[in-house]
C-alpha cells in the first residue's frame, strides 16, 4: 500500500467530550419531561344509532395521561353510565332525539380532555294495523301491517305457527293470498328494523267457509277452579284465589264459561261483581229447574258464566238426576242458550259436568256407566242440536287413568262409547290426550274435556282448542290444580 492510498483511509470520529455527553443527557431529560406532561386524549369515534327501548352499549376510552384516568359522562334520557376505567354508556334510551354525549377525562396530574359524541335515538319501533278481519275460503285476501319508529328498512317474518294454506307474508308486511281451507290459526309475526330492534306480534287468523251464511263467533271454556270459596279445602288464601280467577277470566275474554268445583255461592257472586260484562249462576240457583234439590249450599257445584250482552239463557235444568250416583251426586247442568251478534242469532246447548273422581275399579265403572247414560240422553233428547259437553271428566279419552289389575294395563277409556261414534260426536281435546299433554298441574293425563255433537262440529274452528297456562306465581297453590280449556266456533246463522 502506498502512502498515497493511506491518505484516503477515513479517520475515526472523535470521542465526545464530557461536556457533549452532558448536553445530550439534558436533551433526553427535556424530551422525557415533555412526554410526561402530555395529557389524556379521548378517542375519535362515531356512536352507533339506537332506538327507544333497545339494548345498547358503547365504550369511550382515552390514550395517554398519567394513570389513573377518571371519566365523567353526561348520558341522554334513560341511559346509565359506568365510569370505572372507561366511559361506558348503557341503554336503553327512554326518549327519541339527536343528543350530544359529553365525555370528560382527567388524569392523575390534572390534565384533561373533553369530547362530544353525537347520538341518534330513533322512536320506539312499533307494529300497527295488527287487527285482521276474518278470511273466507276462496276469497282473495290482502292486509298490510305497518311500522312506526325504528330505523328503516323494516322486515316482517313469521317466527312461530303457520299461515293458512294459500296465504303468504312478504318482508314489507303485506299478507296476501287465496285461503284454501277453513280453520283457526295462531301464530307470531316479527317486525325488525335495520338496527336490530324487534317487535313480536301475536296473531289469530280465522278462515271461514264460503257458504253465504252470516257467522256468529262464539268462544267456550271450561275450568275446574278447585274448591272455590271453600275455607277448609283448596288454595289457603280465598281472597287471593278470587283475585287470580278474576284475572284469568277477564284476560281470556271468553263468551261462555262452564265452571266446576264452585262451593261458596257468595264467593261466586263476588266474582261476578268483578266481571261486569258477565252474568251467571250455579246449579243450585233458582234459575235452574230442580237444582236446589240436588246441590246443597256447601257442596261442590257446577255453574256457568256468560257475556250478558251477547248470550241469552232460554232454559236451565239439572239432568240425569235419577242416576246422579254415577256422577258422584253432581248431576250435569244443561243450559239452552242463544248467542247474538250484529243482528244474527244462533242457538246451542251447553252441558257442564263433573264426573266421579279417583282411580279404583268402582270409580272407573261409575264413570263408564255415567257416560252410557249421558250418550243415551244426548242421542234421544238432542239428536240434531248443536251441543257441547264440557267440564272435569276425571278420566282420559285415549285410555283410562285406571289400571286393570288383571292385565296390568290401563282400561279402555270410560268414554270410548263417544270416541267410537265419530259420525255423531268428537272430543276437541282428544289431540292433547294423544300427544301426552296434561290439563292439570299434578298429573300427566288430560281429564278436562270438551265433547261436541256433529252439528256443532260443522262450526268448530279446527285446531282452535287450547290449554291456558296462566302466568300467575304459585298457580298450583294460589289458584287451581286444573288449567282452563277454550275452544272457538264460527256458527252459521240462519
């Protein structure tokens, strides 16, 4: 290597002096101090819109600052806040509008930041035009449900049950089609907006035959109200039972009720006083021919309640009193009624019964013999009438609740004589028996039945029979050990 080339070798940088090191350290300390002095900064974000009544949650946080950070938040009406470690806004909103959500944060050194976040709250989503008129087989039908509040677009759908055959519901809420089969349909529609708010709409659709006759809608129910008004038996709190029974009957809004196991007439009168749309009486009432001869004041009695502006009593009598032993000394109550609506009137017969209870062989035979007597009465006395027999039958219609000790199998139903005569009679409650549904709170069998004659079956709305299970706390001990049963009819007027 020549001297010339050596002259081009880079020289090593000079080592910083002590004074230079001190200067750089000062700069670093100054920079560090500047960083520590920078306060908290709230995030930049957009709050998602919501609507009144809808679940909602949004979180705002800050960066920087000296921990711990303390937040405050001014919420719109209805919202609650959580400010531990963050600013959390929790719905639902109670009022619609355009709001400014003010969030403030402060750190341990007192540095702070404030930000305002716009929040749009839409009015509560609500469904409208939900009352649907009766439909007729073969007649074009169209009905549009509406929506208010919420954020469009909206979507309608069926979430439970089935539409009548021939009908369809589009997402805009229009129900259209040509009904093909008459019947009764219970279903639930759901309205949903673009924010996810939902409204469930219970719906009952009635499809009627197109025979040209005006129709009279009639609902009929039966209920064993367990020792009603008896201080020694049944629910311990008679006043609470009265309140609960009144609520169930009022909510159900049924036209005609057959009631079973009513003991105290004064208690029954108190019930009627709480139901101003109804009249009614028990089997020992003066309006019932020979009723007081067969029902004592302190016995379990059958009775009736009916809407007094729509139902007229043409006659009332106790029947089959000569074989009342078979009915546990509670002979059935027959009521001949006229139901009137909008100038149209139809007649029907309602028979309320309370069969012999318990599960011995003798109990079974008494029910079976009572059924023979009842069918003979109906066949000969009311062969062409619209008849419903309802109440507590204390046995089932698929098989009996009583076991034959010789075979260890259940006996045939004591009411098999009605079941096999399908041309003349039908238990509207039989599908519940076959499905293993119970009509009581304690047993697995269905024992609270409704039997209709062929003449009334022509007016029966298929699948309309229902078991009502009231949402009452401690229902079994406060109200009854039986559930109400309801069926619906659209009776053809002359």
